[in-house]
C-alpha cells in the first residue's frame, strides 16, 4: 500500500463545529480510518477525528493559499506601527 498523507493523530485542544457530509464522503472517511489504523498500528476511535488533520494537510499544501496568506500578512505588517509605545519617549 502507498504511504498515506496523514500520520498518527496528535492530541490537541479542539474547537467544536458541526458539519454534514455526503454519505459517500463518510464511507471514504471510514475506509481511510481503517487504512490509517493498519498503517500506523493505532486504531482510529472516531473517523471524524481525521477531518481536522486532513484539512490542515490540504491547507498546508495549497500553494495559492500560502501565497495569498503571505501577501496579506506582509500588508498587515506594513500597516502596523513600528512597535509598542510606552508613552515615556523623550520629548
């Protein structure tokens, strides 16, 4: 079997959201969880827990998004003041 794009899941503090998936996507998610469990040797208790790392992997690999985010961050940095002011500068 080819190496899966996801590795073992890390435990992180979650933010709860509710989504609806098409049945075919849910079936694929369950199948992916089974394949991941076989590859890593760690059972996936809830296939829905794969959604966050899948989204993170997708976002991290999207070059157009990374470029847009960098452009936005650079424009925000340019608009920000040169640093915090304390109000105690010599006058």
